[in-house]
């Protein structure tokens, strides 16, 4: 059982973006006391986009976090971006560390941290890289795993885009954490709706969406006085607001109970339709192979651009009339057509005159 596997969903991580002062850390922890927190978070070294902003209190803040651990009983997690941060986290008895989005993008840096974690058993959270690259996220996790760390969880905090394309501060691209889950079946995945939305009023809706998808936990920035926060002021919740969010949050069951007959009926119907689709795809492929033969015999290319255009247009148009998204149909038929061309090219070579 991993440190990050919680019997009660969601695994909850809360606390300020940054540890600013002893009072701010203490009062935030006080506000959170009694809530079902598994980890209290605070940034001690802050990766800032531009120089000259508040870059964290460093080692001094670790003493404040030690106090929070001692008096409120919270386990503590902090961000590490250097091997030296790992050494200090261990020296001050931090319970967990996280690797931030600006660090996960850099394999050299992740490797330095992984090397510092060798032989140490501390739970590690790996945030996604700032760019939407699931392989890079996977690679970061693999480096930490290879260092021998057994308790690992991924944190989805959204992906950067240029300002004009933003609805949230960082785009969620939900398909990416879902793909990561496919790649690591047993890896807990948490959502950080604070950094996705960048806005306190939107945090609850994204937290709910994460629960609907099946995320295991939440990391939510919480500050005793959000408006006065030195970093990420717009997105932090007051402890009372976090409490309200948790009270409203609907937790979905990951495994649908088999005694839900209505769902079972719909699933069987979907199974039957899928089976018909596979039969049709197989027939479609037989026809493609026959067309491939004829193309060979008549010495014409397997790929015919005009024909592909016509296929795409007619299928998208038909789908659209039946309320199917054109992009969805286009993507599907691209796969069908690519596979068909691939099969035609695999046919044994024949000279046109031989088969005449
Ligand atoms: C943070 O959690 O405060 C932080 C800096 O996050 P990220 O790495 O996701 O930007
Ligand atoms: Mn932050």
C-alpha cells in the first residue's frame, strides 16, 4: 500500500503556495486543522518566471513547517528543484517532496534530484511538465522510480499556452493525465485545480471534474489571507472555502457496481455495437485488399489523393448530420484509410503483365 493510496478519496494536499512568514504558515495550518488533510504543502523555494519576485524563504521556512508538523500533526510536503533542496528537506524531517512543473521539463535536473533521493524512502510527487508532453512526464516519473523511490504520485497542474488562447491559467488537456494513467496502471494521480484555473472561484468546478474523471486526490492552494498572498494570490482559497469545497464535492465510485441494471444493459448494448463495428471494419479491410489487387494489376498508386478527399468529405458530412463531431469522424477515418493503404502496400509484388 503506497503512502499516496488513501482509503478515503480524495487524498488531500492543502496549504499555501509559498511559506511567507511564520504567522502566515501557522495561521493557515490552524485554519486547516481538523480537515482531512494527508499532506500540508508550502513552497519554500519558488521558481519564478521573472527575476525580482519573491523567491521563497528557503531554509528558515523549514523551521516553520517543522512547527506545523509538531503542533498540528500534519505531514509536510515541499517543492524541491535541486539536489541541495532534497538534502535540506531530509535534514528538517519533511515527510514528502514534490517536483514542480518547471523542473519536470528538464531531464538533467530531474536526474540530479533522483540521484539525491537514492537510498532514501520519502514519498515523491511529480507534477506534469509545463508543456503538454506525456513522454516527458513519464520520463520524470521513471527517473524517480529508478532511484528506488516506491511511493510516487503524479500531479496534474495543466499546461502553458500563449495568453490569448487561455480560458484557464494552464490548460487541463485531460487526455494527457488519462494517457499517463494508461501507462502506469497503479500510479496515483492527483489534480491541482489551483494552478490549472489560476482563479479561486473556478477551483471547485475543476476539482469536481477531476473527481468525475477518477483522479485519486487533490492539491489545493490555501492561504489564511489569499488577497495578501505574496505568490498566486488570485487562486488560493481560504481554509473555510476549502472546507466548503470538500462539503460540496461528489466522489464517484471508480468501479461501477454490477448490480446497476440500467448501466449493465447499456454496457451490453455498447458491447454488441462494438462487435458489429469490428465485423464491419474487417469486411472493409477485405474490400480494401481487393481494391489493392486491382490497383496493382492496373499499375496505379495505392494512395489516391482525390479519393481520400472525397472519403473524408462524405464521411464527415454524414457524421455531422447524425450529430457526430467532424473532427472525430475525420480522425477515425484517417486511421481507417491509413490502415487500408498500409495493407495495400503489404500485398505481394506483382508485375502488371503477369496478372493480366
Ligand atoms: C506550486 O505548486 O506552487 C508550483 C510552483 O507549482 P507548479 O510547479 O505546478 O507551477
Ligand atoms: Mn503556486
